[in-house]
């Protein structure tokens, strides 16, 4: 039972480089989301999706792009990485409103 | 806007001690309230939840009661174990968006 799978687990980038964090879930959840976790700030919502073809911004969307072409996948793109994007990123999915969030194991990104 | 405030950590307790982690929220209406736990190197996982006022969520000896009059959802456990060492997050759900507290780190020493 895979649940929510994130790749890569660790990544080091140089300022200005681009990359994609992958997220896949096998629970047929309509809702998927990306959070970043920073010390002393808890988790902050970056982007979310309520179904294939539908995405919306969260609390801290600047510098990130998302798309949702299938129910299973929700990649997060950094087009031009900045040191301020050094963080731990979590993907989470949910079956719907007021439902439990299921989290991936996280991706630790360092931007030099 | 909606927000969650939880007590600052870190918290260090001896095994079998009583645990309280305070959580208060600001929100209109009646959001669902959650406690999530994060063990070292892992993602968050649901510990317990409550969906309406006066509901009590419970799991693994942890409890929290949804108090609308005090806008609180404090986490309690009567006797902590070393295996409870983790970071605990209070959260509220507004449908499409979850709002998390900053997390409280708990260390239980034998």
C-alpha cells in the first residue's frame, strides 16, 4: 500500500536552476496539495487541486507552478530556484472536504 | 483570517508524566479540528480529529475536546511513553485549505 509517494527525497540546486518535485497517490483522492515546512512556521500551503484540471493557490504560491493532468499525479515545479525556497516539501492528498490528509514522506530541498 | 496558535516547545517530560499541549484557533463558523503527529524523518500522520463543538477525538491514549466557547482543542495524554516523542501539530480544516500551527516538539525521557 504505497499511499502518497514523493520523489526525490533530497535535492540540492543552485540559484536559478529549475526542477520538479513529483507526487503520486494511489488512493483515488480528488484533493491534492503541496506544503512547505520551515522551522518555527509550521506547514504552509503552496498550491492545491480539487481534481484533474483544477488547481488553485494557497498561502505561499510565488515561485511555484503546479498542474493536475491526472487524478494520481500532482507535480510541483520550481522555475528558477532561490535560496528562500530551501525547505522541506510535503505532498498530501485527501478524499474530500473535512477528510483526513495523507502525507508523503517529504522532499528536502536545498538551494545554494 | 483563519489561524491556529499552539504552545511553544520544546516540551520535555519524564515517562508516565501527564501531557497537555495547548491549541487555540481563530475561524468563522465551525471548522473541523485535527491533531497530526510527525515522527523523526517522516511525514505527518493523523492522530485524532473532531468535526463539531463538544466532540472528543481520541487515539492511542491521546484526547482532545472541541471547545467552541474557548476556541480551543488542547491535546492531552495521561501517561506519556518514550515512543510518543515527536512533533505535534494542531490544524483546522476550511474545506480546501488546512491551517497548521507551528508544531510542538515533545521529548519523553525514560
